[in-house]
C-alpha cells in the first residue's frame, strides 16, 4: 500500500466559512472556487499574493485597472474573489460566456477564475480549466508531477469545489502514463474541503475542519464530475 499526499500538514489548508480567522469576508458560502484555487497554489509552492498592492500591480500589468479598495482583504482568496467581481471580470464573463445567466457571479465561472489567476500570478499556473478530466489523470498528476487538483464535485446539490491532494493505492509503482494508473487499486481519495466537514447525509458542519476528508473510490465516484484545474508545480 502506498500513500501520496501533497499536503501532509494543515499549513496550506484554507477554509471558506465557519468560525475563526480563516473565514472569508466576501460571500463565504459561495466562494469555494477562489478558496480552492488559492489553496491549490499554496500546496503547489506558489507564493500567495495576499497584499492589495500586489493584486493591483499585477492587474495593471495586464491592462486592468480597478479601485484598490476592492482588494483590501487580509486573505488572498478574498482578493481573488474581489478581482473576479470587478466590472472587468463581468465584461470578460459576458464576452466569453454569453449563454450564462446574467445573474451569475464571475467568481463562480472557471474561465474567469483562470483569468484572475493569470493576473495575480503574472503567468499561467494551471492546466485547464477542462470539463473532461479522467479521474486517473488527476490522480496520476498528484503522484507523477505532484500537482494538486481543484475539482468541481457534487458534494453539494448545486455543486461544490474541493482540493484533491492525495490518494492511497495498492499500486506501489508510479504508472508511466495516466492511462496505466490502476483505478481499481485506489483505496482512498484524500480531499481538503474548504467548506468544512462533509456530513454523511449531505450538507456540511462548518464548525469542523475539512482538512483531509477521506473517501473510498466508490464514494468519490458519486461526487466526481471531471471538471476542474490542475495546478502546475512551481519550479
């Protein structure tokens, strides 16, 4: 039996709601994409752009100007959310995803998250977003390339984003390609859930940590959607 775990401590665990200093200041129940994305970057070794000046400067380099007062939050995921709710973000969403409900918040759209991440980090730091990921690809990326995966799931009825940061398998070698990964050998999927502890009957206990929630393969298959982003490892 072998365990791959990209986040062996809680150092890079980010929570979107619940109690304590980790709670997001902006619309906490609905910011799993920004929170999960920042968490994944932290796990992959990317410095976290937490200060407002960094956000404004990075945006300016991309030709995007906005009121710095929109990004004065202490947590970097709040600054990403704020960036993804600027007029520029709404314009980007309308131009690239005209079929979406006009009431959709841009931070709930993977393409806008990717747009915001490129602004914050100055370069492309992700693979995706894609909507046809094979679970073997995500797991192989963890074991072969040490890349966290930020996944859209059905853990909540309307969908929810969590971080896939590890797994336990009876396949002791690292498969040469993702297609050679033996999915049947996977015994446990390790998830860091920004919403807190997922309850067996559905819903969440946000007063408890969602760090290293563990699912059997059969459990995880019920929630997996094949949608998300893979975070490239910082060299």
